[in-house]
């Protein structure tokens, strides 16, 4: 079991490739900048800033946590020195 200091944390500003469920035949692949978390109904979602391949416009994509297959770290930013307050923390159980 990893100690809290050794835990891997998704850090805002980092570049990730997230594979998530889209259909039985193939997963959806999202490459973008992690912005944080969002609550959607009773689930927590990753918020990713992605760029449209055709127009170049940026938009946000929310990926529900239960749909995630894998996350590849492409470029990691250092964790911010400011810690989340307990009221803003996200818990998984």
C-alpha cells in the first residue's frame, strides 16, 4: 500500500491521454490538459481541455470516472503547494 506521499495524483495543467468506454468495439481516446474534477449527478468526472482537430477550437470534456479504462501521463506538472481544503476535496470509496 502506498503512503500518502507516494500516491499518484492527477495534477491540473498536466497532459494526459485518457481511454474511456465509448462502444464495445473501441474506446474513446482523449488527449488533453487536466483541469480538475466535476460532480455529475452521483459520479465524479475528470475535466479535460481538448482541442478540436479540425477547427483548433478548445473545449472542455467531462469523463465520468466509472468510464475510464486507462490514463497515460504524457507531461506531468508539479503538484501545487496549496492544498485542497477538506470541503473541496474529492473522495472515492
